[in-house]
C-alpha cells in the first residue's frame, strides 16, 4: 500500500471533519462517496466497494460520535430517557440491516445511497422542519422507530442524525435537545453497524489486506486521525462564515455526487 493511498484517506478525514464541524452534517454523507472513489482508484474489487465504504464509515463514526455527544451532554442537551428507550430498536435494526446489506449487490447499495443523497440535498435546500404535532410513542413505537432508523443507517453508513432529529422534532422535542440526543444515538448505531459489517463478513474473500470483514483499517485510521483535527476548526468557522449559504452549496455538491454515482450505475 503506497503513500498516495494513505494520503487519500487522510484527505477524506480532513474534508469530512471540516464539513461536519462547519455544517453540522453527519460525516457518513461525505465519507461513503469519497471512500467509494478511493477504493475504485485503489483497484479494490467493485463487488466489495460499497460494502467496505459503509462498514468503514460506520466504524469511523464510533470515534467521532463520542466527542460529539459528550460535548452535548456537558451542555445538558442529551435526553437520556429517549436514548434508553430507542437504543434497543437501534441496535437490533442496525445489526439486522448489516446482515441484509451484506447479501445485497454493491450496485443496489449504491443506488439506495444515491436516493438518500438526493433526499438529504433536497431537505437542505428546502430547509423544512417537521411540524411538532404529536408526542413520543410508547415503547413498541420507539422500538419500531429505532429499528427503522438503525436499518436505514446501516444501508447508507451514517450515524442516523438526518432521521432521528426530524423524528424528535415531530414529537415535540426541542431543536437543541433533538440534536444533542441524536448525537448520543449515533454511537450505538455506529457500534452495531461496524460490528455487523465485521462479523457477518469475516469469511468474504477478495478483500484488500488489512481488512476485518467490511472495515478497511488503513482508511479508518486516516479518517479518524484527520477528522479529529478539522472538526473543531469547522465548528469555529461556523461562527464567522455564512453557513446557510454554504449549506446550499453543499446541497448542490450532494446532487452532483448522487448524479455521478447514478450515472456510473447506468453507464
């Protein structure tokens, strides 16, 4: 493995950390397509590219989510009652989602990820938040919701914030509390997702060296080390730059990435 490849993964971490801190987005939205591009350049078998990108993305979120939710916890913005009620469903849905995703083709996962990117980009452009119109459901409803969030997150390699925050806003949870609680929910999603992509795929052949299941360790190390450095910088820049305008540019970038990935599927 050459120096150029290691530099690529460090660059992915630098970009993901900066955007996460600046725009408040989940790193997986950026990490997955960038990793897919890096893996293609590295010559990894196409059948494994999306699975490796998803598994490695979730593994990286383990490390980045810890500092995020601790920061929100210190500000009293994490509702631990919601976390305790939703996590059982999160764990089951995420782990089962990785089992299903492991059996699906890389092209199917790429197509699903494209649709997800289009949805996120449109949400950013419209800037529409769900109207608070109900209360949090009972235990069965929380389990079902957590399972759904976990399963979708495992299919797109994210920490679930783009799903859990709108759900909590819809259920009359205040915005800052929804964001802080979502950060805490991201850790069990990442842990269950990474474990699932490892243990369900230990016997897969044709993976690059230094892989454990569908987690590629060199990429994981580069992303984690670099994103830790740039996330605080992004957070500081958020106070001095026009974030709303930057989010619209980022949404356009997501449209371009999704369209490029979709074109690769049909070309």
